[in-house]
């Protein structure tokens, strides 16, 4: 079995692959104060609760945008699973060419997403990752990652609104009936849901103008399903895109053909 770990700024996504199939996934909070032993205890418990024997996990692949936790999970794999994990970074084979002013500046998760989308859907395609940040990435039909755009994520904006004002409250992230809110809750929901939906639609249209109108749009991240309906022009939602990309990249770096 292969353990795939995607360390994000807010959440850590974990997946177990068996015979190339993703059989279990979990999400836990990112916490730089947690020690290797604490993460190991948590990881061991959720895996065992799923009926998976730890001894069956013989391989691991990690991508991370939080360097301290990269080291934490690398040590965890070595100490508790007796595995030297593949950590996606400079020099890792991904199946795509990065066309960027400084390729090393692109987050590992963005490259993993791009590699997965390129393999699963083919180019040209646009990836919209709706997580801590709202990230747009573009892949052409020549297996090239061209770059993208980054905006604050919807939850980040909602938290900023709540923390920076004295009278506005937290609201459930759902679309109100009308754009013109008749109360504070609906007004905030309108600004967040419709505002971000239109931001995403506008950026997709700009990307398609540069990349090609036939470009497929793939959404991933924790808010993808929340915003899918309001955006309306997303072709596919793949919540596990990064985990699937990690699995693909792991075998690619073993010199094996993905099948």
C-alpha cells in the first residue's frame, strides 16, 4: 500500500492506495506545533480505525507547502513506518514541463495538481484549487505548466471580515436566494458566495482567452463542491486530485508506467 500525504496551510490530506486504487482518505488540521510523535499517534489511530494494518503500508509520497511539517512527516514515515518517503520537489519527475520564470517558486501542490490533471484529463486544462488560497493553474496541450494566478481563499476572506469588524458575524457558506441581501447574514453570504463565484468565472474566462476556449476546467480543494453550482462552468470536480497526483508521481519516479 502507498501512503500519500498532502500538507497544506490549513489541512493535511491523507490517502491510502491499494493496487493503484484510492481506498481511504482523511483530512486533519495543519498544526506546526504538533510533534512527530503526536502526528504519528493521530495517523496510526485513524488508519487502524479504518481496518488497515500499518505493516501493509510499504511506500509513501509527500508534497508540502509547510516546510517544518515536511520534516515532521518525513521523520514520521522513517521512525514509525520504516519508510523513506518520496518528497515532491526540485528534481522529481512529474510528467510535465514547468514554464515559469523561477520553476522552484511554484508550490509543490500546484505541480502535483497540474501533473494529475494533465494525466487524467489531458491539456489544455485549467485547475481551480479552492482552499486556503484560491489558485488557478494552466496546462497547455504540450504537457507544459504555464503558470497561473493566486487570490485569497473564501474562508480566509470570511475570517478576515469577522476578525476585522465589530458587528459582522460568521455565517454558513451557502448561497442566499438573492444577491441583494435583506439582512446581515444574507448580505455576507451574497458577498462571499456570489462574489467568489464571479471572481472564479471571470478568471476562467481570462484563462480560456489565453489558453484556448476548449480548455477543460477542473476544480479541487475543500470548497470546490460548495462553489461548483454558483460558478456553473466547471467541467469536473475532483476533490482527491492532489492525492491521485502523488500516487502517479510516485510510480513515475520508480520508472514504472502509470496504468
